[in-house]
C-alpha cells in the first residue's frame, strides 16, 4: 500500500508540473496571438498608429466604452490604473474577474492561502483541478485565461505590517477582500498613510456590507473620506466573530459583494478620484462626497434587499486619519505602533484555556469513556445545521451561540439547572463537551463550571480536544466534517 501511495504521489506531482507548464504555454500563446493581431492592424493602417488603444482593445472593451460618461478616456484610465486585491477568496475572485475583464492595466493579488475543496462553492475563480495550489496563482490562471492583456502581480503571502508598505505603495486603488478584523484595520491604516482609496466589503451567511473609504484620500488631519476606523473605531468582540467555517456563507451573497467592489473601483478610476487629494477639487467640506455604507441581505426565506446608510465623514479623534494621529509608516512597519492582533482581542480562537486534566482526546473518549462510563452526558455545542450533518451517537445539541445570549435555566430547589440537563443524570455523572475544532467547547466548559453544574467539583466537566475534526481523524474517518 505504501508503495502504491508513493507511486500515486509521484504521478500526481508529474501531472501538476505538466499542467502548470501547459497553462504557462497557453498563456504565452494567447499573449503572442494578441500582439500579432495588433501588429497586423498597425501594418494595415495608413501611416503611423494614431489611436490611444490597440486594435484588439477596441473590440474587447467596446461595450463598456460606449457607456455614457465612460468613453475611450475611461478605458485609457483603466489601462493606466493599478489595483491591488487583498484576499483571493469569495470577494476577491469575482472582484478580480470583473476588473481584469474591464481592462485594468495592472492587477496585484495578495493571498497566502491554498485552494481547498470547501472554498469552491463561492470562490469562483478556483477549480477542482487546482486544489492545493496557492489562491493567488489559481486566481491568476483564471484571470489570464479571461484576459491576457493586463499585467498580473502575485504576492503569495499574507498582508502584514512588515510587507504592507512595499506592496500597497505600488497601487492606485486597494480592495479589501479579506475576512478577519486585524487585517481590515491594517489595510485601512496603510491606505491612509499612503493616500490610497479603499473599497472594503465583507459577507457572512446571507448578508454583506460595502463601503468606499479614504476617498478622496487626504493626509492625516485634512478633509478627506473617512477610514475604516472612523466607521468602526472598535473591533467587534472576538467572541462575536463568526468565520465562514463556523457561521456559513451563501456563495451568491459574497459574490454580489465582490462584484459591487469591482464596480466601485472602476468608478473611482474613471472619475479620477485616485489622483492625490487636491483642495481645489473639494473647496468646502460640504463638497466632499458623503460615504454610504451599503447593506445587502439575501435571506433564505425571502427576497433580497439593499439599503444604503449615509455615514459621517472623518472623525476628529480617529486613531489613523485625524490630525492628532501618531500612526506613521515607521511605527506600522517596525511594530512599535499597534499590535493588530492584540487590538482585535487576540487570536479569535484561544488554543487552550483548559488544563490538560480537563481535556480528553477523541480516541480516549471513544475507546474508554463512551463504552465504560455509560452514565455521562456528551454535549455538542455546534450550530444545529452542523449537528444535523453529522454527530456522535448519543450527543445532545445545545448550540453555543445561544449560550452567548442567555441560557435557559429553571430553578430546582434553589439550584440552577439548565433545562437540557437530563433529570435522570446522576449528580456525579461526567459531562463532556464537543464542538467543531475544540475552541468553543473550552469556553462552554468554563461556563458550565461557573454556573455550578459541576457541583463544586463533584462532577467532572471537560471537553474533547480538537472537537469533531479530531473525531474524524482519530475515530471515524467516514464522518462528514464541515
Ligand atoms: Zn479615520
């Protein structure tokens, strides 16, 4: 079996290398064909080429150039523009597709992740055959196939304080297509410092948000568009943040937001707002365009809706863009300023808050506790949708999201007893808590002890280390994991 696995791995590697070579060759061919076609057009023209665009570009972009207010000038502005897309996921894929299709001259893609099967339902540029490749490269393959004319620059790394200036400084407009608060604040700060308009969007479950920030850009303390911190001075509490992996996301909802981002970026470019801020353009504060926060919702139970909320302009006390700001390029890059992860409440998933004695491995629970300690309770704190897809036999589902609000309890002889606690469960019968990957279960275990469910130490309460993911790896490989 080992020999066969090795042979499969070798063959897979050779196929990937050959496919990459073939893709690169096709990309070169497409580019050469386009150049040859343009050269032929020039040969056939009477005298020197007198048009601002190449022949093939008139054909490719004609349908948008004839839009009122767009024109050939708009197309030339797009061709000269440089747009950075941070995050090649559910937002970044559709945004990049429309920007590449529209003929933005230079497109940068920042993403340090690789393509996984769970991305494909919404991250439309990635494909099954490119599982395991970097998202930046996978998106490049899609974009180059769509339009070989733009220049694509890949950054197969995560945006960080150390590389932010080097990367962002090369672009005119930035799209925030990421999904974590720490990176959102970092992107906003670097855009303020470098004077770049920022098109920011987010999506979760069936809802999304869109806002154009720092537009027009202006030095700290001057009158310009608000930054992300002006709109959201404080990050959401870490416990309230749901990732796509925990909360779920509807592909068309996040796709809609990415498409809207591309539209806003195109408008910024063709209106010329990406040029450095000039007080001539906005002589009075009232002349500044008022930013709007666009809220999109597409509930599974009803029709979609879009709502625009008008936002205030820059905050006088903003940490990043106000006159009293101490944020500088130096303090950002050398780490002497803000610790972004810390500011957002540390890592959203504490690796370990329980002691080793309070935790059991999935395999130990399966091998001994489940079969020997029959009288116990297994509490599964995932959302009911996760629980409904697959759960451990005998587990009781009490979603952790409900705990965060309030837990239903009833008075029982002066003792607080949750209604889900089976009346037949002995006072010293242990309780094991399981969640998706072993973070919520630790917090839930703490809560149960704070509520006194352990009877002052009479009853063992602990969690299953690594959650359902560990259960799949260690106990039941057939179990679906989402
Ligand atoms: Zn601000």
